[in-house]
């Protein structure tokens, strides 16, 4: 899934807060929707000079999609939020489970074409 909007240009400390928010959203989704009873999920962060990549893998069968919840709904906005603040976002499906990922460019990488 790629989102068509231009990503926000955020300074490094704010990028860290955005990554932290997305870790919380994706880990919560894995716990609530992706992990069958008795199984676990895994959160990974890879940091390069130009990119931070967040991955959350679970063993559940679901296929996460960005929702458009009603205004008064209490849930359903997590993936919409992640797709809105990440520079890239997607889901890789495996034989068992899936990996939901988000990528965040460093401020310096945002300035170079």
C-alpha cells in the first residue's frame, strides 16, 4: 500500500515520536487482531542512515486494510494514522501470518531527491 499524499517534513526528534506512535499502533493491532491465542508477535526496528523501518509480524490470518470508520466509532483509525505519517507503508503476507511495515525517512533524506 502506498499513500499518494506528500509526507510531512519532520525534524529528527519528531520523527522519533512518530515512529514511537506507529510502534504502539501496529503492536496493538497485532495483539488485538493478528495473534491467535497462545501465539506471539514480533516488533522490529531497522535504522539506516536515510531510513527507519518498523515491522510488526504476527501469525494471524487477517488481511489488514486502512479503514474509513464512522465519525463516532471508537476504533478503526490506527492504520489510517500510520499510513498518514509514514513515508511508506504496507503489508507482506506469508504462508502463516503477515508483516505490517512502515518506513520513515530521516530529515536529511527528505531533502535529497
